[in-house]
């Protein structure tokens, strides 16, 4: 009971321990879960704070860069530099006012706190605030840096008084750079950061009670707050805070920390903050939130975790208590069952001990016997009752068989070794009655549950029978040894690992050793030539158990290699694993060597016989075959068994038998060899030509007993010889034809081709040879050359314009560059089109070869066999391909020579045209220049009446117009040739277009006094066309100019007609007309009907060439019909779709509004003469105006003067061109009319300027009338 009580109390303590351990584990798990949740929330807040701080820092950084860029742009204004220079140079009040107005305008536009203009030594030249105090030191030091760098810089943030208030400021400083190499002035832009930065800083994008952000800059031992803080009133805007007073700020100041910070803030409260430097400044931005706010979300989570922990601990305790109670009940029940099992096991133990064949004795440590089994009773003569308690040596009395002394150290051996086998050597047991029994005994100690030795068990058995068997074995071994040593083969025994246990003298002799001691103990692997073969041997004997005639390569003692034949048997343990093996071997090295030499000789002879291409055989005098080689079998299609015993005459044609037998009869000792030719039949029935050499085999009496036959198939050799002769003739023929084609005159080409066709046709045994040309445009082919043999009907006249669609296979094959070879036309199907064409011509066979010009098929050359079938060979095909290429070359040569003749004629004509054209150009340029310079000189040198001056100015005007038109023609022609004219299509009314054309030619009509009318179909008066009106106007203009030029009286009419798919425009005159043979060339460049110097009209002669080029750009055609002396009609077409005849587009409202009073016009022009001219014209039109000498000034003046009503914009200007300025003006004055005034007057320029935002286009030189008309259009001025 006492022991049981102790056990129960100890178990209860364990239960309490386990409950406590589980409670601790659950609590740790809950704490870990709480920490993980806290960590995730903090990480989420860190990411949010980082994103907020980064966003705000980037916004501040962008603001900073924009302000710095504004400083660079302002300083680059040449007007500011000019005004500053003027003021410093004159120091007049008016210039001071202009300078201050400009600075105030900059301050107002950029919302600056103040603007300074300073000299480079820091002296203030002008400032927007007259009460400005001296510069802040930050500004002076930054000015020096700007001078050193030559670029815009900024100060850091600093605190200063501005308009009586303390403000946080930053200044941007830039040198006025109109003269980059030596600037004279600098501009300082002072910015109040409260208006720009504070809204960025004070906003907070998410809901938070404690979240805030602020920005400050580092000063010496101080931190300057740029923005207000949220929670501490005493730290106000623009206040300074000592670094040492705050943990967070001290951390940033001393270490420059960035990123996430967890610590105290300026209120000494724990916060989570994100710190970001603002690039380009000395400022730091902080976004932070109180850690208490972060952890509010965890309050409910923590309570939930605590409840779950307590619940899990309670459930675990109840479960362990229930388990402990159940376990105690099972323990008591198990003890009762174990006690019963122990009694049963004891009984079973006694039965087992009595049933085993060995004697068993157990004894205590005092050598007193405690138990003996039945077998021990039988061997010792003592029963259990007598032996129990007696001394062990009294009952188990053993002596040494050799010495007769008693063995008394048995127990000591057992206790020392823990287990002892054969406790005594040659032990004899003396029984109770004195009988002696040889025994073998073992002993082992007995242990209790704690491992302590409590006794000894001795096991022994009767060895009488084994001793008898051992004596018999020794006798047998002696007899076996005598046989073993007398055996002539090498006998041996070895372990599985290769150790040699025993060997006989023969083995020693084979290996070259002297005594058995030289070998015993060695590993047999040491004798292997290749030790890697050892594993192969072990695998083989393990699987086969017995190995017979195993060839093993060994090393003799003297180092030579030997080969032995082994017969081996394995000895295996109880698990079937090889334990030992034994066997015998004998040296077969000489035998192997002799066999190898014989094998090599046989193999060599067999190889020679079998690899010979010649047929080798032996046969008896009656032609019975006794031997054949592989080549003989192959050529006759039979195997060796089928041929041996067969008479070889059966393999030869019967008509050759007599010749063969006659040759054999003549062979004897005096004439042992004979060579002859014969034919033979192959297995496929084909005939082969053979060359045989027969040799007689004689016996000792010189009698022929057999014949040796060596034969060769010379069929291919004979064919090759014939082919060589054929190719030689073919090459000679090709060489002859090629020589005939070299330098052949054009007039002899046809006869030469006919002759070569005949030669090639006869060479390939054709009856007809011919050449066809493919006309791919008409999809037909034509027979151009033909040769026919005697009695063959020509077909050339029947084979013209043969449709290619009739022979698609024929055509497609030739396109691929392949030949068509038809050995038998009648083998084609009756419905085949090729057969239907060839059969009426009696063609039986043919071959056609494509004539290829590089990859293009231009024709074919063919050969017909009419009288009999003919199979054209590859050599024929090769000849014909070469001949076809010769025809290609001769055709190319003909074309080249013809083109050279044509090109020569054209070049000579072109040289004449160019010479006349260049003379005309010189005339057309110099003539108006003469008028301009001549009359200009007279106006400058002479005092003339107003009427004479007016007349001379009119002549100069006409000459100028003529020169301009000439230059425009040259430029248009150059653009047409270079392909740089762009087509800009839009909808326009044809009727209005024609009316404008009539109006543009009004002056020409008045001067010539010629009737001019338009012919517009009444049903198409409202027709709209989608095309390029500018190009069509230029085409019509060139045609009308041409009509007015060559019409002296009568009338000129123009108009259009609507035809399917296009509009046809026409210009008709009653002029001099054009000769019929000149009508095709007048549209060519350099071409004129009369290029001579005596013609009676002016002009460059490019008008019709330009019109033709522009018509092609629009996708149309141009033509002329004319009769000399009666007039001409020019027509051209423009593509047109019926759907284009739509409703008239609604008028587009003007962008500008009509103003009262004088229009204010901005002239953007960098050329002084052009400006002076427009100034005079605008004064005459009673308009006010401004001047801008570049695009940048034009943009600024439009910003400053909103009353500007029209801009005359030159395109090519310095600083900023007109197109860029137009785009910028359109951004803030989209309604302002802008007219492009430029010397760019090429075709397409107007569309380019309109696309860039201009409202109109005036090409230079600008005519006063056009400028007046423009003002009238926009302002209605008279």
C-alpha cells in the first residue's frame, strides 16, 4: 500500500505539471498571435505613412523644380535684359517705370512675394517693394554661387520679415543671360512658401485622429519649421526649435536618418513616422501618427485572445484529469493479468528447456546450481533434486582431454567475457557413475531488470558422434591431398574476396612460382591482367554456381601474359551468398595463340574474297560451282546455298554457251589462263556485259581438276565510255554555237538561231526543234523559231497567240524553271489538253526546257520526236538547258543593243532640249531682271515726271511678277521630281472654284481682249468635290496661262464634265495650235514645241510639265487635242465618287469678333525692309500695329495686349519660329486670327501652315491689294 500511495502521488504531480505546461504553451501562442497581428498593423501603417510622405515630398520637389525653371525662363527674356540695360544706362524715371512695371508683372503672374533686379555685386537695381530691406545672407551667398555656376540656383528656406510680417521664404536667383558670356545683372524671385507648400503639407489623405505631416529645414544647431504642427501650440509657424530639445528631430539632425522611425516626437509621445529628404533642398518632410492610435484596433483582439486562452486551458485540464483517472484503473487491472502471465511463462519455460537437445545448468554467483534440464540430468547422471544447491564443479566435472587435469576456470571465463564458447579445450565430462563423455560447452551471465549479473547459465552437448566424424574426415582429407598434389592441372581453393587458401604444385608451376608459400595468402586479383574482370566473374559464379571452360587472362611471375581455361564451383553460405570457390585450370596460351593466327588468316582470306567487287568462283570442268563469293551471289540474285552445285552455264544466255565451253577446253598446263567478254542476265531480266578471266587449277599430274573464275560487270564502264563520247560531242557542239553567237550582227541573229536549232535537234535525234516566247501581258505564247527534219510538217504558223490557260500545267512547270519530258504522248489521258494539242501534230515524244531570265520565265525551247518514240536522257536535258541559257543571253544582247540605240537617240534629243531649255531659263531670268534693274537705275538717277515714274514702276512690277512666276515654276518642278509635294484633300464647291479662276485671270483677259467663258453643267452647279483645291487651281492656272499665251484673238473657255468615276476639267482656246507630231512630247520636261530663240512669246516652258506631274499626284490623266492654226483643247481628270455630291457644308463661323475703332495688328517679322513695307501699307489702311522681332516676343505681346485683333506671323524667325509661336498663342487666344506671311511659297506650304493653326496665308512678296483684301475680310474697313 505504501508503494502504491507513492506512485499515485507522483502521478498527480505530473498531471499538474502537464496542465501548467499546456497553459503556458497556449498563453505563449496567444501572445505570439497578438504580436503577429500587431506587427502586421504596424507594417501596414508603415507602408501607408511611407506612401503619404513620398507623395508629399514629390509634390514639394515638383513645386521647387517648377519655380527654379520659372527663374530660368524669366532670366532668358531678352526684353527684360534690354529694359535693365536701358534703365542702368539712362537712369531716367520713364525707364524706371518701365522696369518696375515689368517686374510687377512678373511678380503678379508668378504670385511672388517680391522680385529684385540686382547687379552682380549684390546691389539692388530695382525691387517691387520700395521698403525692401537689405538681402538676407542666404540670398547673397546664393548669388555668388549662381555667378560661379552660370545657372539658376536657390537659397535654402529662411525666416525673414516681409511686409511687416515674419514669413518663411525661399529665393530663386538667375543671371540675365541675353549675353551668356558676360552677364551684367541677376534677378531674385522671393517666394512665400506658406501659400504654396502649406496646403500640400497640411492635407491628410486618410481618416486619422493623430496623423500629421510637417516640413522643416536644418540650420546650425536649430531646426526651422516651415509648416505648423498639429498638437503643440507653442511650436508655431516659422518658429525655431533647438535640436537637443527633441528626440525625433535630434535623430534626423545628427544622423540624417530617412525612412521609418519609431520613437518620441516633439510632444515626447511615442509615434510611428516616415522621414523623407526633399531633393534639391535642405528640407525634411515627416509624416507621423501616434502609436496609441495604431494599437486601438488590437484592444478587442487582445480580449478575444485572453478568453480563448482561458477556455483552452480549462478544457485541457479536464481532459488530462479524465485521462489520468482512466489510466490508474487500467494499471491495476494490468498488474493482475501480468502476474498470471508470469506463472504461465514459467511453465512454458520449463517445457522448452526440457525439450531442447543441449544440457542446461543455471547457477548463482556462488557456483551453486539452481536448475538443470532433463538433457543435463541424462548427461551428468544427476537429477534436479540432487543437483540443486550443490557446487557446480561437483555436478559438471570436466577434465582436459590432453592433460587429464580438471577445468576449474569455466565461471571466470564467463564472467570476464560475458559470453564464452568452448569454455574448455578438448573437454571430457565425467558423469556421476564415472563415464567419460566428450562435450562442447558455452556459458553466459544472467542479468536482472536493472542489468546486474545475478547468475550464470551453462549449455553443453555430447560430442561423441562428431569426434568420430572428424576422424573420418581427416583420413579422407589425407587421401584427397595426395590426389590434389599429383593432379597435372592447377587446383586451387579461394575465398569469395579472392584470398587463395590452397593450391597444388601444378598451379604453382603455371603461375611461375617456386613454393606454395609464395602463393598462399595472396589475392588472386593480383594475377589478373585486367582487375575490372573480377566483378564479372563474381556475378557469373553467383548466378551459375558452377562455371565451365572459363577463359581467364592472368599474369605470369615473369610478367608475361597467359590465358588459362578454368572450371570452378562455388561454395555458398546459408543465405546463398558465395563464401568460397574451388576449381582447376590449365594454361591454353599457346593454343589461343595458334587459333588466333589461324583465325586471322581465315578472316583475311574470307575478307579478301567477300569484299572484292569482282565475281570470284570455282567450278568443275563440267561447270558445277564449288565456291562463290558474295559479289557473285549479289549480281545473280541468289544465295550461296542455291549456287553451290549449280552449273554456271544456266546463268548465262544459251547463245554464249558454245563460246564459254570452247574457252575452257583450251585451258591446260601450257595455257592456264584465258580472258573473254560475254553477256549475262540479271535477276530483273536486264542484260549485263561481263569480262571473265578463267584460270585452270592443276593437280600433281598437271591435270585440270577445277577452274578459278574472276569476273567483272563492265556494263556501266561501257556506258560511261559511250557517255563520255556523247558529252565530248555535246561540248563541241555548244562551243561551236557559242562561238557563232559571239559578236553576231543583229541582222544575222534569226538565221543563226535557226541554224543552231537544226544542229541541236539533229544532235538529240529530234524531228522538230522550236522556240516559243511567253507574252505574260496577253497571257499567250508564240512560236518564234522552228526547224523541222526531212518529211516533218512545220507547225509555226498554227502556233501563234496560243492561250496559256489551255496548258496550265505546262506553264506552271516552266515558271518553276523545270523541264517537261514526255516519253510517250499517247500514254497521256485522252482528255489531257497537252495530248489534244500534240496528237494532231503526230508528236510521239517531246521535251521542253524553260528559257529563264534569272527567276523569270520568258519562253521555252522544245524538241519533238514524230517518226518514232524517243526517251530524252539527262544529258539531253543538260544540253538543252545550256542552249536555252545561250538564247537568253542572245536575247538580252539584242535588247541591250536596241536600248543603246534608243538611249543614244534620246540622249542626243535630250541634250538639244536641255540646251534650248537652259537658254530659255537664262532668258526668262535675265529678261525681268533687266527690266527691274534698268528701270530702277533710271528712277534713281533721273528726274522724271509722275507719269514717267508711274510707267516705269509698272514695268518693274510686271518684271517682278514674271521673275516670281518663273522661280515658282522651277521650285514646283523640283518638288515634283523629288516627290515632296503632299496632297491635302478637302470638300470644295466646283462652281465657286471656276468663278474664282475666272476672276484670277481677269487682268489677262482685259489685256488680251479675248472672250473668256466657263461651261458648267446646269445639273451640277452645286457639286462638291473631295480633292486638293490648291493643286487643281495650280493645274487650271497653268493651262489657262498657256491658253492666254498662245491665243491672240478669239476666245478661251474652261469648265468641267461629270463622267463615271471622275471629273473631267477642260481648257479650250482658239490659239495657234500644236503640230500633231509634237502633241505627245509637250508634257515632258525640257520639251517645247518651239524651243528656238526666235519664238514670239515668253515663259520657261515648264507649265505643262508641272500640270502633268500634279495631275498624276491626284490620280488622274492629262491629254491634248489640237489642230495647227485652229486651237487646242487640254483635258485632265480627277477621281470622283457619286456619294460626294452631298449637301453643301454649312458655313464655318469666323473665329474673331468685329471691333470698333482701328484694328490693332501685331507684325511678327525679323526683316526690317519687310516690316517697313507692311508698316506703310497698314498706315495707309488706318490700322494700329505692334512689332515683334521673333516668335517669343509675339507670344508675350499677345499675352500682354488682349486688344490685338490680328497677327501677321512670319514663319522663319530667330529664337522661336512662327509655327511654334502660333501653337502657343492658340493655347490662350484661340479666337485670334493669325495669318502666315512667309517666303515659303512652294506647293503644299499653305496646307502645312493651316494645319499648324494659321487662319490664312500670304506668300511673299505680299501685294498691297491682297493685304487690303485681308483687312477688309476681317474688319470690314473700306
